[in-house]
């Protein structure tokens, strides 16, 4: 630890060094992400088709492939200042534990009560809803990270927040539910009798414990049938990656402040919100030919949309009511195994990241659950932070790369995204400690069966 | 929010601005805290009587009433850098919500995986155990904050950590238990059959769910009967307040950096570790006549040792095996009602704070549980952070003081300690949300009965 006195353990930006605009990587992409399609007509969706469901200004952001920088409104920057900048941490202790010549940094986004990076987009979406004069927003949540973040954001802007929480999570994760209630959100177990779609599902399957697809359907119905409400979503969409670019911009500014050049950027990937945000300014440099970086998406081997999916138009939701997006997908009928990284259990991938991956601008790999928890425990013991299972996918890959450096002697600089904390995931850690954790890997047949059901217009 | 651009939301110290020594307030006290007594002889305990139980260097710190500054060893400062400095936050949003002219700051100690300030002393105690060449340490834990912090600290120094966890908590709080296991600690539900005292208790009360007193007894036995182990404790002791002075020193340095003069320092008080640490440099100035501050200890009305106890020698533990300490106490046989601020359910109070309170150098007040949770929810909704129930006692008093300023128009600067986060306390929040939370206030008779059983030597 010879240079410990040069680079601090944690690099914090001053308030005046913080990003004042989000960065829209689409502006620098030669091949733009494919447009969303209307599932009925198969035609690209127009703004006026989206505004009944989404906030107006967010629809503009969703469709904007041209403007590279979009100013962050002052009200959002005020909120960001409550928990941002997040620290960029030099993992000195992990480096020492691994005895690697690699230099490892992580951007820690778990430093706020929602426990993850989701708050970066939640506050933006809540702001635009407020600005539009809406009464509230609706959303769905599974494990509860997005619902928690949105509850906090709505509480700040005094907006009503209706969260449809998958019933099995509602019952099994009462703590997340109570955090949302603390912030004033109404949390309804889905399916519920508060919506037509919910009542229909309950009638057909009285004992169902719900699904994310069903919760989305209820949230969308609640948004469209209640005056003054819109629906909001925490991942996949272009607008979400735009908001999350604050992660990458801060990371880049912190590295630049100390003259550090990253060789490799690593992030976990479910719908792509964290990874897309983290890499965006680095990818921008790469797209503009100013610098090169190795960029790695890490996904669970149980839900390998990049590594074993196909690039095609598909439904964003299992209920097949949302628009069609062109993305790497396992098929919207693919049911991921019940692994413990709820935030990565998504059949598809952000259209922006899918296009970048298809263009060979980034790599992807999948990792097994027990290997992920092994990395999580190693990390926790030396770096102190108890990581979320999702984030630990990135830790696994970062450790693997650092060990390669140990073999080759290369002093690579590795930056990874630590998206959140695992305080609400201790049941998974308990399974791991007790040797009861399984590794699920879907069979080729299983994936083929799901892909065979992709919508026909491809 | 006119001056928002002058004072940042969060004041972080640079690494070179961080404290290099702890501050020992005893050095500046005219009336020193009363010495610990041997319960058998009634005589002040000598170092050689303490070293079979406690680490040698910690015993020196425990007995040191003379040295004002004790250097923080480099190894501990390295660890502190992983999560310190903790932010001093200007509560702009809370001020706006309350429409108060008061300026409110809080020192947030929940910014590490243990979720509380306990880590500041845990890492110090683990360091001295390692330096002494010990194999490990033993301790007890109730709700689990101290046990978690100690597990993290022992993991860092590769020390064995044996935690005796009150059986009812072990069963009701499996998440805390799993966090400890993640850091490699062994966690034993107490009473257990691993100690003589545990076996005796189990034989007499086969169905018991344990108590903190019993867990202490087991931890002390395990320390003395296992070669290479010592017992460590997370509050009350002088050494603990010494280590926790890092909170106050950072707070003072951050305020000084921006030329801010505090009028009032507020902290919650159970055994006194957080409050004692937070106030120490301010109290030092007060004792030396350099400045004046209003200092307020806030305790639960269900366990009011300062406000309704008496200043006398008493046992530190309910099992009556530990030394006698002179302190404000409700009597070691006092059983606090099952409120939700486990960290404040202690019958006594730090001897240092007890002497300062008795000398009129600080105030105390007690607050009701439902009022505490009301303050917690208000705070969470505007400041984002979900506070621990313990910490929320200080929030309650800070809000009350800010509202007084609103009445009088005074622009007081209020600083309070936000000791931790409430992620593992959502059962309590749920009770509060559902209107099922009760307020317990012991009767005069109950307190008198307990005080009647104080040891006779007073």
C-alpha cells in the first residue's frame, strides 16, 4: 500500500465539481437504438402514443437520440446533493487481499436509504411528474428497491405514490414494504382487487402469489384510469439510462481529478440501468474515438440475456401489454429461476446497451450464483460494505480480472459499479452460509422454447 | 434556502483533516469520574485485576484520567479511512419543512455496514487485541449492532470473534445474525450449553429466551476460560467514549472549517457511547472555559436513567458479575420495557457522562416512543435517511428545539448525532404505521423497588 497517501481511499467530488447535465450516449452512437414499436401496428411509437402513460418531458427524453447533454434541473440537483456525490472508492484492502498488481476502484451507489442507484432516476421521474402538475405516479416493484427509491422521491416532491408489489414479495419482504410506507407510499399486493386486470387474474387463479408482469399491468391500468397519474419504470428505458449517467459522469470526474485512466469498466446487468449509467461517458469517448476501454457486462448464468439470448423485438413485460423493444432477450415468456439477485431477473436488456453490444463495443459474461456470493463475502470482509447480490456480480468479474493481472503482472486499472447494499438480502446470505444455495442454469431447450414465442414481426 | 451555496449539504473532511488522536475528556474534568470498584472488596480496581478480562492497552485507557490526547494507531486510522470521515449534514430540507430559523446539522454515523457508530470502538478494541497477540475476543449482543461492528472489526484483523446473542434476538433478528456470520463471527444463542453459567441457567430455566445479563456472563466466562481470548464491550466504559471521541472531533473540525459555531449539541443516550463521543471536544472547551454549549442527552421515557435514576455505585450488568461503577442508574435489576430502541435499554449510564451531568455541565430529557417515531418519519421523508429508533430520540429533541426557535425567532445552530440507520428495525416502524405502538413509562414504585436493591456500599 505504498501510494496510499496519494490517492485517497474515497474520492468525493466537491459540490461544484458535480455534473450539471446528464449525458445522452445515443447522441454519439452511429447506430442508434431501434425505436419502440406499437405492439398493435408494428410501427414506431410516436410521442402522443406514449404521453397517456408516461410524463411528457420523459417521453421527449425517451425519444431524443440527438442531444448529447441534457441539463439536470436545479430541483433534482438539490436532491442529488442530499446523497451525491457517491464515493469512488479505491479498494486498497481488496487489492492487498488478492495480492494483485491491479488497481481496483468501485463507485458505491448504496450510500442512500433506498440502498441502490435506483434513486437517481426515481427523483428525476418524480420531478417531471410534479412539473406536469400530476397528482401521483404508479409503478410495480418486485424485491422492492425501485419501489423504495420512488417512494422516497415522491415523498420529497409531495406526490402520491402507488406501488404494486408482487404478492409473494409483499409477504416475504415486509421490511421493504414498511420502508415504502415510511415514505408515505401506498403499497398494494399484486394481483389485487383494485384493478380490472387484477380482479380478472384473481378470478382465474385465486391462489396466485403474483408476478412482475401482472404488477406492471395493474400499475399501468392504475395510471391510465386515475385522473392525474402516470406510470413510471426503473430500468430498461432510454430515459432511465440518461438519468443514471450521473453515476458515470461522477466516476469520470473523480478519476480525472487524480489523473487516473481506467482500463476496464465492469457492471452488473439486469435491465441495464446501472451499467448503462456507469459506462456512458466512457462509451462516449470510445464512440468518438478519444479513448478505449474494455467494458464488461456481468449477468447471472440463470438469466443470461446478453450471453445466450437473441437480438430481436420483444415485449418489455411478461404480460405483453407494453411496447415492443429491440433488445437482447430470452423471450418475454422466459421465467428466470428463483435466484437471489431479484434486480437481474429480467428477460431482456436495455435497447441502448443491446445495440452497443451488437456493435461489438462491449463484452458480456455470465457468472454462477455461488461464485457471486463467494465474491460478495470476500469483498465484505475486507472492504467492509455488505454488497447486494446484484452488485456482487460485478465484484465477481472484477476479482477475476484482478487475478488475471496477478498472473500476467499487468497493473490494470479496474473500475466497477457497486450498485447497492444487501441488508434486505440476508436470507440469501443465510442460504449461502448454510451451503444450501443452488446454481440454476437454463437448458438450451428452455431458452429455445421461450425464443420461439417472440412476436412475429421480426 | 438562501445560503445553500455557501455551506454544502454535506461537509466531508479531507483525509489530512481527520483526527490523528482521540480526545480524553477526563483530562479536563475537575471532578474525575469515580473509579470502578471490585464488587468483592469494594476497593478501586487495579489494572492487574482487569487484565485477565480486558486487553492490556485498553485497561490503561480505561484508567487514564490524565492524558488529554491519545494517538490513534496508524492501523486504526487506515480502517477509519474506509468509512470515515462520516458526513456532517446540513439539514436544509428539515429546516424548510419545519419553517424554522434554526440551523440544523447532524453527524451521520450510519454510513457503514454495521449501520451505527459502534464500529469506531470495535475496530480499536480489535486492534489492541491483535497487538497483544490474542486469538480472539468474546462479547454479547442484544439487537446486534455491537456484535455486527465487532464482527467486521475482527474480520479485518483476522481475529476470532465469539458473539453471545440473546436467544430471543437470535431467533427474531436472523438478518443481523447472518451479517455477523458473513464477517466470519460465530454467533451462539444465549443461554447456551457452551459455558458453565449457560448450562446452569438452562437447567434452572429450560425455556428461557435469555437476557443481556446472561449473555454478558457467558461472554466473560468464554473469555477467561479460553486461552488467548479477552472480553470486549461496546458502551459505558471510559475507553469506549475515548474511541468514540472521533465523532465529536470530526464534527468540530467540520464546523470550524466553515466557521460555524454550534449553540446546542444533542445526542441520544443509552450507555452513553455515542453521546460521550459526540460531545467530548465541545465539553472540553466548556470545561476549559473557552466556549459554552447547551448539551442535551435524550433518553427513552421507558428507561430514564438520567432523568429518574440516582447517582450511585451499581453493577454494570444485570448478572452482577461485572465491576461496580458509579453512575446514574435505575438499578441493575430494573427491566426496561420492551421498547424498540434496543440500544438505549440500559439501566445505567457512562460514569464520565454521569459525573458531567451531576456537575451541571449537561442536561437530560426523556421522550416517548411514539413521539420518537413521529420524528423519525418526518426526518426520513425530508432528509432521505431512514433513522434507527435510537438515533430518532435525538431527532425528536432537535425538532423540538428547532420549533422553539420558530416561536422565539432565534437562529440557533443545533447539532445532533444521527447514530445509525433503521433497516433492521422495520418491525418497529410497522407497529408505528399500524397504530400498534405503545408508550411505556415505569411507575415511581417500579423504579424505587429497583433502586432499593442497589449494592450496599453506597
